[in-house]
């Protein structure tokens, strides 16, 4: 049987970040369409009461879009389009209250919510962990190998540094990485690729906007990789023993 045949392997398939990103981009486009559509309609309505009501309705749609669809259908339009489903750890869809809390945590943390994925067995972001949920492939028969991972196996504690040591070493490497990042950002500022107005007040030219977004992505990737490697015992200072035994 094919390794992607659901009959040959019924284990859950946990979505990779790249797959989840595609779904989020579609949801973002839908949100922007709702927002700009509401603004365009409101600007053409001369009745202030109706314009305010339209604004309230647009905000309600943006707030309830994800919680309602996730609790009712297991995912947003972005999730469905990318063959993903949000699954409660107890099985089935998450309830509305949990779906709303999940959306709230993700909104507050932004991209930083995803830095934990490489350090978890089931590719869970912070908002997944805190609401006891996972994001899995909706239809295993349509899933491709590069879109998901199987549950990661835990390394035998006998060959792993202690959790405290891994945590401290990971924090130390994060500090080093952030220092290098800040020094590099200062060098970019000195050579004129970025202006202080862009860094301090977010007044950026199109070119500066691209550079600032790229810098933010690099920072997020660095944090995610360091956390993932640190928790798996692959950072210098807290490496696991060579004779790895998986349990």
C-alpha cells in the first residue's frame, strides 16, 4: 500500500507550518476583503447610524469568522482549502468557547505563536498547546508527504540532558542570536538600507518595507529553529548522547 493510503496508516498527520501558512494567507485575504468592502460601503453611505452599524457588523464578522467555522466545520475556508482541520485532543471539532480562545491567543501572539512547533511532538503552536488542540490533514488520501509530519518520538531521557539544562542553553543561544540579529540590523541601518523612521515609527518606503518584513521573518525562523534544536538536545552545551534510543 501507498504510505499515504489511510488504510495503511491511520496515524494522525500533523500539518507543517508551510501548509498552515497557505491557509492563513487565504483567511487574511478574506479578512481584508471584508474590511475594505465595509470601508468602501461606509464611505458611500451618508447616514452615520447605518455606517456605524456596518462597521460593527464588519468587526463582528472578523471576530467570529474563525471561531464559528472552526467549531462548526473544523476549520476556516483557509483550512478547508488547504485540506486542514483543527482537532480537539478529545476528538472531533473544538467547541466554540475553545475556538474563540484559540483565535484570541493567536491574534495576541501573532507569528510568535508558531515558534513552538519544532519543539513539540505534534507540530503544535502556542495557541494549539494552550487549547489542547492540533491541526491535522483533513483528508489523508489527498495529503502529500511534504505537507505533514507523523508524531515525533520522544528521545529516551537517559540520553538527553535535563530539561532545565536544555532550557537554559536554549535561552543562552536565543540571547546570542538576538544580539547578532540586532548588530546586523544596526549595520543595515548604518549603510542606509533602512531608515530610523522605518525602524522607529514604521514610516517605510516600499523597499524598506520588504527589508523589514524579511528581517522579521529571519528573526522568527531563528527563534523557532533554536527552540526546536534546543528541546531535541542538538545545541552545543546541551547535546544528547550519541547512542540515541527512541521509545
